């Protein structure tokens, strides 16, 4: 269910800085009375007793840690902290300063401030004590949660590639205290400092960066899991806080738009660098163009209304056929066009660490991935590379709980009450093994293309040409091979102007069983009639139980997409005022006109039949691939066993 629109409260740097002296004092030295019992109750069965060092602490004895002293040790410099160490320590301070500020705002707006005053004056009524304690706990939880999320946000892109390669054993946080704000800060920073000083896993700045990310990710998860038990949280959850001059926005315990909501880096690639795969290149170029028709003022896309912008797409093919290059090429088109049109662009791939080993962590990370996609002020491309790894069929043996959590979030956010699509985002799956993707996920895919890579002589010649032409530029006479006869390099790689230009009315079936169903239905019904399609789909369902109404909706979407498969006039791109800067209604009328012109001599019935056959044929191919792979693997093992027996008999006869 969608949350109601909430009020936006900007937070400026001056307000954050008000708490710097207080938080700095915690970083200099933090004291805590560790609860020794919690170490033996650790759910992960990892010994965390090192966190309290070699001290034998009495019941009322506190332990001291200095985070700043540890930062100096890690920097190996008594005068200056290293750049990354300094960045991390400042991020931790900024996080707790923001947490302190927003928890203070909660204190004022929730009525807790008045309860505190009456409690201080000993005038609080006995009946008010439960509310006082519950609001204090909620305030403490808000402080820790906001602090953790802001720290993660600030650290997200700092030396990410280097730190992600660091493998640190992190056993979790043995104790999270939310009794009072001061205790919340002391407890969180004490165990953080204990990890730095006593774990023996933080000896350089990159290990510090990775440990800090892991620690505060876990702290935010711990608070998030407790959110349902927190009382009087409305004064926090119904407000929308944004740190000025950043993209950090937080709204309650579930609607954080924070870490990583800046566009990810990628290597620019041109479509012409991808050999073969004409249909895939053409379709993703079209998807990019259609996203760019999005109207920022109305928050709508006429292409979505016309039906030509699928919410979820997929490209599949064997390894090395160009899928990763296609991701980069699509992102390149969008980034360059968005810059020309002065539209913000977000390249938002599914992160590699989306699956968490902590129960519920994968769902939380998945929700974090989806939240920025609700931003109406950006064009968003969200690819999922190697989709079979993270969206694996849930019925397969050994599938982790984390994968199941991710799939649950994916399904809710791609169709249903959560699936808000304004026409400014595209989620695309790329996979080598489509049959291993969860069936419910596959059913969400509204447009599919195959990527076979180079298949013809000309394709292989061109792929070689892209490689060796660098030598020709550096040393003109170095490449001494003769040019091909009757073929100009890269001629076969010319872009399609429209899929209708290669439209084949005589569909070539992949599966004989699908062809048999089609032929049987054709014997009594005309393919141009609605009766034909009703009977054809019914016959498909009788043969293939996976076919459903959702598949029919996906076929309808594919037909819509084919109908509006046209090139937008070059002058529209050259002068954005001719189309892109027009109002929504004008854009719609211009696109309708192009739609009619694009049809040419093709009819609706011909396109409808072609897309229905292609979709069902492809779905059956994917469904059968898994079985065929198992047969091949079994046959291979039988062959190996037979050869092994022959070898044994030959060796020991």
C-alpha cells in the first residue's frame, strides 16, 4: 500500500554542525558497561569475547575505548590521519551528528520534550511513565538508524572497488542499546571502537573502510528489525528529511533513499562495437529513446501510455555474446542524451552484494535498491547482470534464504501495489541461463531478445576487424592480410531502422510442438479473428501449464512495442524544443502521428500473430533449455563413466 505524501524538512550543514563537539568527545573516549552474557548468546556462533579485551569487568565496571587513537594507529602517523582514515572518522562523526539532530526534532514534535521536563521536575504522572519510556526508546532508535544510514551513504562511493575486495570476518554486534540517546551512542561507538582496537582485522585504512561499512550496515539492520516494536514513531515516519546539497533523503525506517543513489560509473561503449545481435541492439536503443520522452512536468511518459515502454525486459544468450557491452552501450546513450537534454540520469545496476548472510538483510538491501527508482526527477536504467545468480528459481535445491527475500521484493515492486512506474525507469535482466531464473520473475518480463553473438562469416570478419584495426592506425603496413572480396568492413553491422524492416510474415518456429498447436488451431479458425487467438492460447495452456494471463499481457505489451517501433526525426534531437521541450499533450499527438506512419503496409493482425508466436516460442525454449541441459550433463557423465571403465579394463586386464 502506498504511503501518503509526507512533508519535506530540509536539514542544513549548520544544524548538523551544532552537535560536532558532543560527538567528537565520544570519538576521543567512549565508556560502556559491556553485558558479558550477550557474547555467549551470539546467534552467529562466532566468539566475540575479544571485544572486551583481556579485562575482567565487574558488574558495574565500565570499559573505555578511543576511536581517534585507533585512527592514529591505523594511519601510522602521529601528526596527520591518512586521507581515507580521516574520511571515515569524519563520516562517523557526521552520521551521529545528523542522527542527534533528527532525534532532537522527534523529541520536540512527539511531545517527548514536555515529558522530559515533567520527569526532571518530578511532576510526571505515573500513567505517563510508559509513554515517556517508549518515546525515549523510539528517539534512541531513530538516532542510531539515521546515523548508520548517513554513514553508509557517505562511505558508499569512497574507494569502493578497492574496499569491496577486502574480506573481513564480521561477527555482528553483540549488543544494541536504545534505552536512551546517550546510551545508544555510547553502545554503538564502544563496540565499533572495540572492533578497531581488538579484532586484529583492522590494520590499514581499506580494512577500516570495509569494517565501518559492515558495522553500520548491521546496526541499521538491527534497528530496522525492531521498528515494529517502537511506539509513537509517527512523528518521525510521517516526515521526509533531506540533507541539503546531497541526495541523502530519509523517510521513516523503511523509505530511506540513501546509500548509492548517485549514478554508478561505467565504461562508455558504442552500439557499433557490439557485433551481430541486431535485434537486441535495436530494441535497447529504442528503450533508451522512449525513456527520454518522459515529461518531467507531469511525471508521465507518452510512450508508456502508448504501450511501447516495458517495465521489465530481458536479453539472454551464451557467455561472451555481448550482454555486458549492451548494458554499457545503453547507459552510454542515455547518459549522453540526458546531458544534452539537461535531464538527471541514474545508472543503477543491481549491486554485487545484494544477498546478505543476515536474516532479512537481503530484503532490506533489495528495498534500498528499488527506492531510488521512485524518483520522478531522473531517467533511470537499472540492469541486472548475470540475473540467474541473484534471481535463481526458488524451487531449486540449495537456494539461499537471501535469494528468496530478493525475489519477493522484486516481484512486489515490478507488478502490484508497490510497482509504481511513471515511465522514467527501465529494469533489464541479462542472463546466460534464462531457465534457471525464477518462473515468477520470468513472468514479469514484458520484452525479450536473444543474443547469439557472431554467427555469420561477415560477423566474424567484423569482430576481427575491430581488434586488428588498431595496428593499422599505429603501423599502416603491419597487417598484411588481404581484405575480403565483395564485402566492406562493418557493412553487416548497420543498425536496423525498424524491426518491421526485417518482419517475416512466415514465422520460423523454434519448437515443433508450438508449430503443431498453431497448425491445429489454424485448421478451423482464421488467424485474423479474435476467436483464433482465444483458442490458440487455450491450446497452449493445455500443453504448457506455465502459460497464464500474465503471459498474455506480456504479448500485448510486445505488440504495443512493435507498433511504435519508429525512428524519431533527427531534427527532434538536434533541437530539443521541437519535441522534448514540448508539453505532454503535444508530445502525445506527435507520437501518435508517427505511430500511424510507422505501420506501413503491415496490419495489426500480422504484428499480433508474429509477437504471439515469438513470445510463446521463446518461453517454451527457455522452459525446455533446463531439461536439455540436464540431459546433456547426464549423457556427458555416462560417456565419461564408460571411458573410465574402458581405461580400467585396459589397464588391469
